[in-house]
C-alpha cells in the first residue's frame, strides 16, 4: 500500500484535505454560491496602478475613491475583529485590511471561510501604509493591559515571569 503524504502545515493527509475541500464546496453550493458558475466582477483597478497613483498621497488626505480589485488570495491572517490578506492580480500584489465593523458579521464570517488560492473580488477605499499605521497606533493607544490577577505571593512572581519572559528569571520580590 502506498503511504499517504502528510501536510506539515495542517497535519492532514491528502485524502483528508480533499474531504475538507469537498465539504467546503458542498457548503458553498448549499448556500447558493456555486463557485463553478461563470460570474463577472466589475474590476476597475489593478494593484500596481493603485500603488503608483497613491504613492504621493499625503498621510492625512482622504482619497475618497472606491476601487474594485479581483485576484487570487495569496495569504490571510485573521486576528479577531480584523484581518489582513494579500491579493495578487495581473499586475502585482496588494495588501487588504478587512474589519468586521465595516463589513458586517455575515460578510466577515464568509471572508474567514475563504482559503488561500481562492479567486475573489474586493471593493474598498485605498489607504497608504502610513494611514494604516496611524489607525493601528490609535488603537494601541486605547488598549490597556488587564490588571494582574495575583497581587501577592508566589503566584504573582510566576505570573510576572510567564507574562514577560524578556525580563529574565531574576525579579526582586517586594513584600
């Protein structure tokens, strides 16, 4: 018998991956979204053109332009209420920033079900990396760490060690 190859990224054999993908296909078709029907997405921009057009845009300026891109999903990082993804079209790659607040719960759940390699269409407003960094910096400023659970004793020391390994193993114990 032939051994089945294991995918180290997911820990699934090839036949298990095929079963998972077929189940996803059946779920899509049951929801009325057959991926094999011919559809046309109104693409009006390409990634390289957008990068060139908005390269000189000042940070505080709102472009106000809505664009539609289509391409293959190359990577996806889901982080709770926000996600990052990379889309590759005919002229290059572009990063996508997807927020549940702007998209809605149903559409965001559908986005989370997408697999790397899927061909998708997206609509939105282009932002420069500096604008994205300002948005994220504003969120970081609002974020406050949780209060420590243990204020005294050995559990306090352990929680401090576990929470910040960069401090090292030596901590002064203040009573």
